């Protein structure tokens, strides 16, 4: 195993998953980088089991038909934490951030969960297929008013966002194209819904109403015909801007934080060549997401150490990463799951409820004075709690070493937390902190063991509080 | 699904339904009052969270005839009389109501008259006599309490104040072993049925815990994460087949007889009250297809009363569907 294998694997798992423990990294490095990428992008072909969701529903019944957003977030966070198919969950998050739909308007957490399940089950499939399914998803139709897009009175909201935020990006279509797209999607709506009272059985189903569809000719992106919604998606997919736009999103999500989407028209991508090549793979594979991700994760621009720890963790990555590392809710769920589930929201990313159709602003915008305090407190509280199996395992591994200088203790903690890197200044401060607390004794009595565990968990807390820990 | 299901010489007629989501969000279990079968005690867990965001853990005494609460109480928390994960309810020979908490590992006791908290017992742990995930509970005729433990994967026979009389079971999938078991039922002969949730089967034991048979793990009538069991006077066995959203019926020899999926085409009294209170609901229901709500939605507990009525509680709709079984049914001999 080369020296770089484990740190590189750690980078992959931070980006394609929610991080990994040292044990997992070793096992994966032994298996090989490319083999790990294959397993991540095609979990079915590698026999990776799905989360046993009935184990959630047994102990938390109403998370199956969540009456409120926090119950929906419990449903999702449980799967983020327990999954053995982490890239599938990350892609669900990726698409949720792109096809941002909010419960604040939809007001139906069960319909939001249905949309998220589409993003999970199709997120590693074909983008064109996904776009079509999302175009028929009732939560999306309601969110962007397509249920009010009628033959006699078109509503342009869906048509506009489809082009601006979901496929091509600003600058590649005209105002007339928006109007034509809207006309093509008239009649795409949902069946009358059973009210959720009294039995919570009411979720939406898609319905196409031919009598409400505009059958006239439309000229869209230079083509003319009696287009329906499917035709619009076909035409969109043929446009080079679409592959570029999705490729830039993939680069932004997995490699390096970009400027916010509304600035993409004016500001070039950080690595235009990389985005071009991802776009080409997308186009050549007819929008196969697996092909694009296989290319991305194996590309030199992804493996380059310059992009390691260059992205600010989004709140979900931070919360889930810590929870997975400390091993909470792995064996079984507990009533406190709700606290973990709402935590990303407190840190600025309320899953199933993005602030607008533009989604969340990312990168350094995740950090403000309020969210930073919550992020630090969350990580420090969990990492400093030796009753969690993951924390105990770190303590045990360090306790088994023959001798431990303060530097070795810090390096051990950084390694076991998933190959974290610190800047020289931070490193110096932490070593001085360990030194100031006196010599490290392990010993065999209960009191000595407890004291050693206290020293380790305190250092884990401090690492979790560093600036560097905010990055992935 | 017809409102009447005839299989062999048995007929199951859908009768009516009771309750709404508001009766029991995330209902877990219920028990009919020993002296008045038209009264029940029902417990619900909502989303099983330790902080209230909307629906919370409750238990209620319910009038099945009027379809309304006699009393109901919200009970979130670890303080005395409260719950985090209420899982099973039983009525003691003293008439008191015993409710297990699968997370707090204790049994709380309440007055059946007014719901007053009377006491609690239970020491968390895996040693004999301790509790690890107490779920389904039933008293036998002699007043001993059988408690299923989902974390300890066993059944314990205890006195009503928690002293241990017998313990059996361990984790596994062999006879007498369990995987996160849930509900329990004791038939008229004292035989014990346990819904062995994770093993997708029901196990039957003699009163002293000897394994007799298992069923549901394969073949026709295959169960998915069963939660509740009941038997009727003829020895037929009813299983709340939670994961499959159906009631699975077996004969006394554990042969599958029929599957029932729910037939509640009309609203319960309680449900009708909810709808009548909001004209928008009334209008919306006229436009929508209601057939989805006829079906069971996570059936979790089942009882058969002395009138041969089978009462199935659905966890996620908070409703109960009542079927009446006609035994020895014979087709009419003339042209109707």
C-alpha cells in the first residue's frame, strides 16, 4: 500500500460519501481505488444492501408518512447515517440541491419524501430520465405552479426554472423559449388529492390532461413542432449548454466550490477544462451519470492534492460525517434521532425545505457566525463523548500504542478521524495544549484509563472545532 | 377486495371502522377492557422522538361504540407516567393498565378508571429479570405477565410487580430464538404466540415456554415483519402482517386460510366528524379517489372479541377495521 493510498481514499470517501473511519479506509485501500469507485457508483452490481427502512418505521412510525418536516428529516438522516451506498445518498443530496423543492410551499412532507426517493433511486441513472420523472413529480409541479399552467392561460414558472436552473443555465435561451416550454408542459398536473385527514393517505399522483394541453405549434430553441413536455426535454438534452451546466454542477459539488449559480454566466468555472471533459463524457454517454462520476473520480483533477480539503462541508455532510464516525444510530435508532435530523437545518441546510428554487448558497456561504458556532458545537459534543462506540474505538487504538508523544497523539487522532490535515499554526497550538496538560499516562487502573480517555476525547473535540475540520 | 370474503366454510364480513389518525398517530397496541369489550386502551408513539415537533406519544381510553375518547393523555418524556417508546399495553387482573416502554426499559402502571399514574418497575439490562426493549405484553389467566423483549430477544414471565418467574429465548433464527420480537398473544389454553418480527414468522410455545411450532416464514401466507397475533374460539390465528399491509389468517394447524387487506369504504364516526368540521375536506373528497384509504395502513395489532369480531388496528392511519367472522358458513341452497 503506497503512502498516498489512504489519504487519497479518505479524500474520495469525504467527497463521494460522508467520510470514513481509518478501518474502513484501510479496507478500501486494500481493495483498490478504482474498485472502490466502481462499488460507489454501482452499489447494486456490488451487492451493497439498502438500508432496512422497516427498522426505522418500526421504532419511529410516523417517519413513514411524516406529518411534519422534522419527521421527514428523520427518515432521510437515518438512511444517510446507516447507508452502505453513500454515493447514492450524496447524489440524492446533489439533485435535491439542484432540483430544489421546498416544503414551505408544498406543505406535504410525505410528497417531499416521495420526491427524495426518486432522487435516490434515479440519481445514479440517466439525467434525461431523471429530468422527465422530475417533470412529472407532483411536489415539483406544485412547487413551480405547473398545476396552474393551462392551455388557455400558461404559467411560465416551471418552464423558466427548467431552463434556468435545472438544465441549461442562464444565457442559453430566450424569453420566447421559456414561453414555448411553458406551453409544451400545459396539461401536466396531478390528480385530485385525498385530504390528509383523517387517515394520512393523501399523496399526489401525476396526471396528464390532454384537454388542457396546448396542441399548437411551438418554436423552441430553433426547432418548430407540436411539442409536448417530452419533446422539450429531448431538445434540451441535445443542447451543449445542458451537458456543460450539469458538468459544472458535478465539479462544484464533488471537486471545488464554485461561485453561486446566478454568477455562472459571468464568471467562468474554476477549471473549465475539467468541466468540458465531464460534459463530453455526459454527452457521449447520453447523460449516463455513472459514466460521468466514474470519469470524475478517476480524473487527475479530482485526485490532485490541491483540491483536498478545498470544499466547505455542507451542513448535512458535517452532521452525517460526525454521526457516522462516532457510530451513533448504527446498531439501532433512538428517540434522539430527531435532534440529529434537525441539526443540518439549524446549521443552514434544512433538508426538504431549501430557501428557494435556486437552492442553498454553498461554499463559504455555509459559514456565518451563527452556523459556525453550531457546527463547532455539534462536532465537539459528539467527538468528545467517549460513550459513542466510534470515539471509544479511537481511544482504544491510541491506548494500545506503546508510547505516545503529544505529536504522536495528535497525529493518531487526525488519522483516526479520517486523515484530517491541519495547518502548521493549528497543529502547533494543539500540540502545545496537549503538552500543557502534562505527560500522557495510560496505565492500567480505571482512573488512569479514564484520564487517558479524557485527554483523547478533549483533543478530538479540539480538532472538531478547528477551521480545517469545516472542510472536506 | 369484496366486503365479504368467503374461504371454505368461513366468511369474514367487513363491519365498520373506528378512530382516525388523531386517535393514535403511530399506534402501537391496544387492549379491550376485560369487563367491557366496547372500551379499549390504546397507545401510540407518533414519530418516536424525544422532542415534540407536532404529534407526540399518547395513550387513551376509548369508547368503541361512540368512537370517542373517555380520556386521553399526552405523555412525551422520561418522567414518571410518560413515555418515549410506548410499545405494548396489557390489563392486569387488578384492572390496572400496564404499558411497556421499549426505550426506557420499564413498565408503567395506570388506573383504568381515570388514567392516574400508579407506579412503575423495571431495571434495564440483559440479566434474567431485567428488561431490554420490553414490547408486547399479556397477562395469563393466573395473573402472570409475559413480556416480549425486542432488545434481549426473549420472553419473560413475571409477576405483575416485575419479579421474574421464567425466561426463555435468545437472538437467532432457530426454534425458540428471536430477532427483535414484537407482539404476544396467549390463547384460551395458555399457549403463547410471539410475533417474531425480524424473522418474519410467528412462534407458538406451550405455557411453560416449550417451542411448539412456527409459521409464516415461507410459502403461502408468508409474513413480512409481523407485529401482532390473536386467536379466536375455533383456534384460527390472526396475524397483523405489518410489513405486507394485510391481516393473514391461519387455521389452528398453522395452514394459511386467507389474507385480508382492508375494506373501510366509509369513514368512522370520528373520521366523519373531522371531515364535517371542514367543508374543504368534504369537497376535496368528492373529487378524489378514496379507494386507497380503504386498505390497511401498517396493521399492527389485532384482537378477537367474544362476538367473533376481529378488530385490526392500523398504526399509520390510526384506525381500526372491524370484521365479523361467520363460522360454518354454507352457500344458500336456492337461487337468491
